[in-house]
């Protein structure tokens, strides 16, 4: 009798998690129920599975609401009925139009109207829902005559009195009002709970027709769904045979391109893969991906194919990936095998500037009726919960900020805050809003609205209302169309090199960059600022510890930097064994046979599978469950526990000692979703090499490209510094040289107007467009005549030196600008046939400090350009040791003066610590460690220069200073505010630092991990 149930997917309305709703129904002996969440189908597939597991008949539907007013409830008779409702609601979502008061002429849907919105005439498939508390109105003749069209309507929204208040809080959050301002129609009735069926039926004892109508609807609803059959677009051509023929032809052509005509190993691998692809009927999936890549190449775009798809030689031959699986011994079965029923998974990256063009092609090529983004549920998070719930209780902003920022133990102890905490904690992990998956595209064989309502977010591409896990469950595998700035760095560098030097570089040819000698030299020294994936302090430190000077070591480094490898202790052990290959033993022959390349250390997902199979003797199906659990795709704890039990049983059956098996499984478990597959690491390594090649051979062009793609791990200032260290002359923005982005003329770099934080982008674009149309600006007066601009924007440009070509000082230019703009009429701004001579003003000579420009730059750009931050210090001391000398000072105490670049917070069992990255007075980078006791006495005090005292520790070729004391050094007083004491040191406060926080439990210490270096005794 439950035709109108809400779970928490009725956003900011329902309070019951879906699993709990089904459990409650099963406990009450319910035999059939309908999930009718408000304007969504998010939960219906999990609902169907969950109901079938407990022998409840699932009915799927939608509660249609407009501006919180219930219009009607739709119940699908079958899958076609769901598709009808999906298309109806999708159309209104796209048109952003209110739903009509009456439902459309559905053919496969039962419609139930609430008593408050009954149309004059009911169609055959339409009914009136009568709540138990509404039965007294049936004595009225108007309603008595319609009993034959009535059904039981017992909505379900909450479970308890506490949840009823939670429901009200959710409604207040949704309406953005305090709790006391809610009206009676803003929230549900107190009766919307699931109770024993007998209590409901008792209310309808005098109306058997209503009960029989309800039972008939339940009997006539048969939503059957095949979860096992793939729903992706099946064929690229028209049939399986033509798909295979086309794929075989393309693969053969690509084989000759990649390997020549006489590589027997590659040819054999190609035919073996083609056979598996054909048997699994995945030819179409490969061809669709190839088609997208073909379009990308036709546009001259650079792409990176990565993920487990790089295990396939077919993908390599089709140009989807650039990783040779033979070179790295990548086995195809990790990507596809005959036990796998779901399509393969390609992750493909483009520049963030070009991704939308790729998306437009996919949607237009395969049809908007068949393509959509995956959705995702954005949950209530800790900070937002207390802010949202606190607002509902009427707390002021200051208290809301304190609740959001501080842990609960530091919250005030009063009754209101306790309620905020109580209901806030109930909301944790509840969905708050729907959003677009960052990269997952679905391309379906049938219209996508057969499976979901679509919404149109501001981005402009439709989304389904379920997430990637549900998509996978129902047989829709996503194409991952990603974007990243690293590709923008590479792509823009190549274009800049051709424009600036006339050199056309084929960076797609990875043979020119991979394992190139000078690249390997930079790699081993950690000189990788700006390079994709290998520029962070942690990665640069790892590269130096490994003296990484080749492709295969870089592939391993790309994976061991991952948290799972680090927390398991395998990263430290790998570094030790890499540097001391004669000081360890493989503690079982399987590790030498399968993991010899990585010194017996599990580094990749494949390594875990290898050990599980070859040591544990697990069947392939269990190995796949284990792999999926590691990658975050496995959602069944019971299935994982079963694999664990099987692992130990199988190990015992093969005679392995229990202690050894426990150690191996501990290492397997520690990966827990944070390791890479080897092909993924290899893809990252290739892109890292491409970036590094450009940095080594064309450093200025590369750094300009990094700046224009809005950086990477660090802020813009760091990349400007790198450009200077590479030989560039860096100039402030100029109205006759600069564009919105940073520009390059030879080795002269002109910063773009985009870096002026207070200048509107439309003004910056107009400056460039007008200059290109009518020539260079001759003077400040000429500029004002041609560009519609106010005095504030003019002052910004003057202070940054954008008119220095005039030969006048900033003070003189400010006087001229004010004199012109006082009586300036914008309507007179137009090109004049005969340019009037510039009026010469007699200007006073105004003294100006040499450092005023630097302080202007800090104020407008956030960092100085015309000098170094060290030049602004009051002290002439520059440190007793420079970064280049640290290797010679192992275990010695040093004093260094350095400029703070970034610091990373790391939780430890003793408290928080930080790793710092700095630049010395010579411009070289070095790193520090700051432990809890040192930080208590000598904390970081924002960006700027510090005097550091500490001892040098050289860890496998990588020096770090363990800081015992530090002090922030003052700048000289700002000469622009010589007479204003309150402003003399404000500019220094604008100097930034990059701070990255780590939200995780402390890693176990080395003695707690204790990975064996010798064979374990039986």
C-alpha cells in the first residue's frame, strides 16, 4: 500500500537512507512498495536490487513537484513507463519551465493526484490518492462519487520524531530560512511514516474499492530490468562483423606505424588481443574511442591516453595511447579478459582549453539523445553541515564560522549548539545536491532517457541523475574525457617555440623525449619545476633519493609516491633497495620471479594481483575483486572478506607459513585504493618526460606556457622565478607589448594583464584588440582617447608601469591622467581624422625611491618583478651556506636566509609537522622539515623571507634541513608611505606562500611496518 516513499535522494526533503527504507519495509512485512523520490530517479536501481534481495516487489516512480507543490505521482507499469516519465521531466528541466498541473497522456504510467490537485476529468490510468487522515471527507458527495478512482496514499518521508525535525531542518536549508519561518506547506505532515499495514487498512475498512484499486495498481506494475546486459552503444558501424573488420584494418595499419612490418611479437600480441575483443564484443568501444582521437588529431589537439587501456597493443596501434606494452611487459589481461563482462575503460586527457570542443564533438556525433555525463551526489560535509544547520537555528555569521572551522570539542557548550551538532551529525554523508561527474561520459545504444531523467547544469552538457557506480551496475560504462593543465603546458610550449624560434617540434614523437640524456640529468637532480606530476616537493625529493635517470625508474616513482605505497612502508623500502641492491633478500621466490624489476616490492596494482595469483594461488575472479577493491570500485565488504578468507586458506593449502602469508596480505591491504596500475604510471611518466624535454631545451617558452595555463603545483610567482633563472628578462605588463596572457618576444617575457588582480578582464582584452586594430598607443592621452577606462583602472596600469614607454615617471603620468579625466567627455572618444598634438604639461620633478616599483608590484601582482625579495630586506645577511653546498654539510648545523615557497602539513602521532620548500639568495631550491616541538616555539608567519637555523640530513642524495629555530625577516619600510607608520609594512603581508593540508590519519612509523629484508623462516 506504499505507493509514495521518499528516501534521502529526495534532496533536502527525505530523511531515510535507501538501505534503511528497504530494511524498515522488510521488518514490517511489506510485500510491495514504490520509490517515488521528488523529481528524480537517482535511487531506483539500488532500490530494485535491494527490494528483490528481501522479496519485496519494487515499483519505481517519480513524485512530480513544482516549487515545492505536489502535482502528481507517476508509477511506471514497466520500463517504457519509466522512459516516458524521464522524457517528460527532462523536457521541463531543459526548458526550466514549471510542471503543468495535470500530467501528460502517459501510456505506461499510473498517475496518482493528491486530493489538493485533482483535475476535473480523470483518464483511465489516473487516480486520486487519499491519505488515511483524509477519509472523513469521503462522506461529501463530491468525493463519494469518485471512490472508484481512489487509491491508498500513505507517503513515507521520515521514521521518528527526531527525523521529523531533521526533515524540517532540511526544508529550512533548502528554502534558506530559519526554522521558525517555515510555513505549514513547506514541510510534510506528521503522518508520513511507515507503519504496520494493518493500521493503514483499518482506516479504509468502509472503502474496499480503494484498497482493491491500490492492489490492482501494485499487481499491474512490473518494472523488470536486466542489470547484466551492456547498455553502451554496441556498434560503431552497423554490426559486429563490420566493426571487427574495421578494427583489424586500423590495428594492422597502426602496427606498421609503431613497429614496422617484421615484428613478430607485436603481431602475435595484436591478433591475440583482437580475438579477445571480438569475443567480448568490444570492437565498437575501441572504435568509438579511436573516432574521438581521430577528431582530436584533425584539430591539432594533443591528448594523453592513460589508465589500464595502455596495457593494450591495439590501443597503442590506434594512437589512443603512447605506451608500448611490450617495452614495459604490460599484460593485456589486466585490461581485458574473458571473465570481464563490462567494457574496457580508457582515460583520455586533453588541455583544459580544448576539452569542451571534444565534448561538443561527442555529443553531436553520437546524438544528444544518447550521450550524457554521469551525475554525482555532493554530500553534506563537516564544514558545510554546521554552517547550514547553524544558519537554520539563527546563529550569527561569526558563530557559524567558528563552528565550521573548529572541531566539535572546541564548540561552545550550549543547548543550541548541541542541537546543531546532533542534527548536523545525522546529515553527515547525506546527499545535499546533484552535480556533474568531472569526466565520465555515457554513450548508450538506446536513448539515454530510457534509464534516467536528465538535468542541464550551467556547464551546458546534460547529466543523468545517478553516479558512476550505478551506471556501472546497470551496464553503462563511462568514457573518461578529462582535462589537465599539464597538456596545456606542453601544447602551448610547442606553439610558442614555433612562433618564437621558428622550430616545429613533434612532441607526440615520444622517442625524442623519453630517456633523453639531458632530461635524465635534470630528472636525477630534481630540476622539474613546472613539469607534469614530477614538480611537487615530495616528488622532487623522491627523484633525488632515487637518482632517477631513466624511464623505468620514473614509471616506478610515479606509483610509489602514491599514499597507499607510502603508508605501507613500501616507498621507503623501495628507495633502500634501489640504492642498496646487494643488501636485501627476496623473502620468497615468487617475489623475485614476478617483482624483480621493483626489487620484490609491490609498487603497482598489477603487482598485488601477481602475488595474489602466483603466491596465494587465488583464481582470476578473486584477483579481479581484489583489484577493484583497491581501485575504489569494489563496494562489497562481504566479497572482499571472502577473498581474504580464500587467500589464507589457499596459502595454507600450498604450505606457506602463516606469518609470511599475513605479512604479504598486510602489504596487499595497505594499497587500499591508492596505487596506480603500471600502465597508468607509464602514461604519467611519458607526459612528465615530454614536459621535461621542453623545460630542458626550451625553458623560457615552457615557463611562459606554464604561466599561461595558470601554473601547476605552485603559484605564478614561482614560475616567473623559474623563467628568470632560465635566462628570461621578465617585464611588467605594458599596453604596447602585453596581452591578456603572458607574451614572449625572444627572451623578453611580458607578464599578461590577467595577473593584475584588480583590472577587469574585459578591459585587458579591449586594450589588445584596439592595439591590433589601430596600432600602438603613442601616449597616455592617446590611450585614454581610444580605451573607455576610468581613473581607477588607469592608476592600476600606471602603477604597474604599463606606460613606461612614454619616458615619463609614474607620478607625472598620474598628474596627466587626472588632468585629462577631470573634464573628459566619453562621447568625444573616437578616432580623429587629424590627431591633435599632445598637450605638454609642465610637471614638477618628484623624487622616487628605487624600491617603490617593487612595492607597487607586490600590491598589484602579489610579488616583486623588478627586484628580488631579498633586495627588500633590512639585513644584508644572505646566509652562511647556499643550497648548492648542502650535500657537503651532512649532520652539520647551518644558518640560511631563504624565501618561503610552500609548506606541506603532515599529521604525525606527535602532532602536526610541516615540510617547507624555499629559495635561497642565489635562486636555488632547498627543503626543510619542521617538527611539532620546533613549530610550537617558531611557527610559520606567512609568506616572506626567514632566517633558518637547523641541521642538515642527507637522505639518499637528498639534503633536508631539520629546522630548530626560524624567524621572519622584516622588509624595509614601504617608501610610498614614508609618513604613515600604519602602512609602512602592509605590503609585506601581501607576500604569499603555498600551503597544502593533509587530512588523514598519521602514517605508521617505520618500526611499526618493518617490511622484512631477509627471507622469513618457516
